[in-house]
C-alpha cells in the first residue's frame, strides 16, 4: 500500500519525504529526547497487556503542542523512522481545517477508504464509513497519522481493532477519552537546534559571525520552529540586516502575545502593500489550499504575478508548497488565524466579500472550461473554448481531467464556503452546477457518486434557503437516485415523495413526472407491486396529458412489469401490448421488438407457449429491421427456450446457432440467460421477480 496523505477535504499522494518544519535540506532538527520516548512508548506494555488481555486496538501515540511548535514535523519524523516496520504503509489525514473547524469524521473516513483503494458508498452514514475504515485496517499492519485532531472522538472513530497498527495523533492538548495514551508535550527547540534552523533559512554567514545575537533571536522566538522560520525568511530577504537588529526589534515589541504573532506582524509590515494584501486575502482560500488562479482572483492581479508572489511567500515561510504536478500551496494552520485576524482588521468587509466573489467566479469559469474541452466535437463548444482567456483554457481533455482530479478537494471546499456564506447564493448555485457537470463529464456519474452526493446536498441547502422549489426538486431527485443506487431504497422513496411536492409547487411537469415514476420504481424495488403499478399509472396519465407518447409507451412497460411481479398476467399482457403498439406508432423498431419479447415472456408465464412462440418470432423480425444484433441474439435464445419447452429440441438448436453466428462468441451467448431482461430495455420495466407456481411451465 503506497503512502497517502488525506488533506482536509482531499486525498493526495505523499511526497515520499517527511515534511519537516523548516528543514530546508530535509534533515530533522532536535527533539532527540521526544523521539526516543515516543519510540519507547510503541514497545511499552499497555494496560491490557499488563492485565493479561490481548490489546484490542491500535496503539495511539499523542504529540501535543501549540500550532507552530513543530508537532506535525515531529510526527512525520517519527513515522519516517518506524515506517519500515509496517509493510502496509502510511495513511495521513488532517482532522481540522486551517481555521480550526473540525473535519467531519465521515468525510475523513471516505477519503481514507479512497486512499486504500476501497469504495465509499455515496451518502453513507458516518458510522458506516468509519466502521468500513476500521474493518479495512483490521488485517493490515499500517501507520495512521492523524494530524491536527480537534477532539478524541475524531481519533477514536478511526482506530482499527488490531494491535498490529499504530496511530500517531497530533493535537493541541490531551485527547481525553482514549485510554492508555500518554501525550508527548512539546515546548521550544533546544538552543543549538534553534540556531541551526535559523542558519538554514537566513544563511550561515550572519549566524556564524554573530552567534550571540543568533542565540538571543532564538530566545526571543522561544525556540518555536514556525517563528524561527519566519525570522530566518525575513533575514534572507534583507541581506543587509543584522541578526542583532531583528532580535532588538522583537524585544522592543514584546507583549503578552506569543512570539509567532510578533514575528508574523513584523514580516507582514515589511511586505510591499500588494503582497501584504494578497497575504491577508489568502485566509479566504477554501480549506487553506491555494493555487495561482485562486490567489490571482483574490488579489485581482495576473496569474503569473500571483505565482511569483506565492513562491516568495514560500521562501519567507508564509506558505508551504504542496507536492503536486500542479503549482499548489497550503496556508500553514498556525498562520491562518493570524492572516484572518489581519484581514478583518485592515480590509473592509465589502472588500473581503468582493475578493471571495472574484475567487468563486474564477472557479466557475475554470469548471466551465474544464467541461467544455470534452465537447470539442461540437463547433459551438469549440468556439466557447477559444473565446476564453488563454490562462483559463486547457490544452487537452487529459489536462482538464488531471486538473479536476487534483483540485477536487479544493473545489468541494470552495463550494462549502460559498454555501456557508449565505450572501453569495447565486454564485454558489452556478459553482455547484458547473462542478456537477465537470465531474460527470470527466469522472462519470457512478465513479463520482460520493462527491456528487455532497454537491447535491449543498444545492438542496441553497434551494431551501432561497425557496427555489424547481431546484429543490432537482436536488432531491438526484439525491434520491444516489440513495437508490446505494441500496437505501426507503430513504430514496421518502426523498422522491418530497421531490414530488416541490415539483408540483414549482409547476415543473418534467420533474413531476420523473418523481412519480421514481416513486413507482422505489415501491417496485421494495416488492410492493400494487403501489408501483398505481404510481406508474399516475405518471402515465401525466405523460398522456402532455402528449409525451414515447414516455407513455415506456411507462406501459413499467406498469406491465409491476403487474407481472404481482402475478396479474392479464393486466401485464394488456400493458405490454399497449407498449408495443406505442413504440410501433413512433417508429422505434428496437423498442417495439423489446416490448414484443417481453410480451412473449409473460405469455409463457401465463401458460400460452404457442402465442409466445409467434410473438417472439415477430420480435425477431422487428429486431432485424432495427439492425440490433445483440437484441436479435437474445430473442433467438428466447425462442430456443420456448421451443425446448414445446418439445422441439432440433428447432431450438437452430436458434441457438443463429444467436452464436450473430454474436460470433459462443461462450458469451451461453452466459446470457433467456430469462434476463432484453438488452437496451430498462431493467425495472423488464424484471420478472417470480412467477406463481401454478403458472410456471413444467
């Protein structure tokens, strides 16, 4: 199992090296005593072992400390040192957003399952998803690194029930509620390590020529790695500044605030006005993930100019580069509240809202471009793509798909921000709509179902808040469809009924008919054939009233399927004949052939094999006219089965050979059961659940 990193809102491949705070050359600094204690704690006998019981769960190591203390870097170094003991690899997850908001456990569990290569059912409950994670890890030997945990419940829900796994949790304080956990609480780095960290970022010359000032600066930063990184970056950007001058400035500004706050204020004050403004606005980036487009939209500058500034921020220690094929960055969790506080105090609320709107608008346009590149066969779509600014265009569909895959966590986070804002609902609706279209175009409805479920749920929230019954009905129908595919038929039925009410309120005939039919589908799935036939009948009346003859012909087949399942073969035959007649009037030869084939099947169930034989022969002829080879082969197989039951095995063999010739694959033909729904026909409309014993052919 390869190492994976689960960010707040997304899964990203691990860079393959530990992300050490401030370790520019990749070597970890200090914390020798803490590492020794943590490694010893792995081998320490737990309370269960001392009591003579087998340890029921993974051992949990807790690294506690304030943001900026290097707690995540220590956790990464510990994992690097012990990873070779765990052959199934390392899973990483961030349990809090940069602003401190806890990530829902269900979202984290879903992303961990994706990292493990396992399916996560769309819309599954939090308990179900966390149980799936624990089950998946129960027979593995892996390390689970849970960074920035906000509470014990987040960690506890993900702990596998095996002592072969190790969980390393990072938190601000103790995780009360998880037994047998001793926190490793971090303070500052030792003086030698702190000075070396300064040297890495500021350059060794100034540190070497004035070691006393370097030690004094390290003391002013209280050995906090994040503060030392910012101080080193400030010195590196000012070759003429002396270490003693920076130490003196920090000492002069000493107050009750932590050293990280004082160094950050100093760094911000030394930035040019445009750069300082962009830095503050980065606090609006969804989930703390930034790319040049996001920064460009927030600050109102060019994409190239934004990328230059972002790289400068990385050099100053204000941003972290994310290992990715795309230029991506992350706002450190320890700096995010400081950026947001400055933005709230310096920038006017209207400016912040405008910046957020620009960012969402840019995201909408990128999603439009991402989807449009898949439609290049259409002249109008090509024109729309070419009309976009160069920086918003994707060179190929593959490039667009890769961008969407890598940016989906940030895009979902942007959608959550837009919906939560409450004042940008029009932008939120456009963003959600384009995100659905892009995911369907590049990923597909089934593969993207978990993300689509979240998007449709957000769309429902906006529609209810704005009282938009048409959009509310659409969101409910989409959610119900996903519930039905996941096997939650009762939940789907409740949503379909609510969608029907919303569609009627909106006077939306299409959604009304779709909801009625879907209610019938749900009842059919639940085995209630009477209610299914009733709801299909209501949908049929609605379609006939609007002269929607193609949909009406299809609904006759649905009604027939419901009656067949209930054993009412007479009603089923009448409705299949009506379906066949409707398709014939519309000139749909393939649909007419399928309806005749289903009619023949019900005739057999009703004990009329001779009629079934004639009907099926007619269906074969219509399938030939439709030039549908697979349908013809299926009907030949059905004819073979009927002839065998009528006592004519020779004729049955001829039809089986005909099917083999049509498809050219005897094995595939043998795998096709004559009792299955015909190809191309709706599964629900054709399904014969069980024929009563008295009507079965003996």
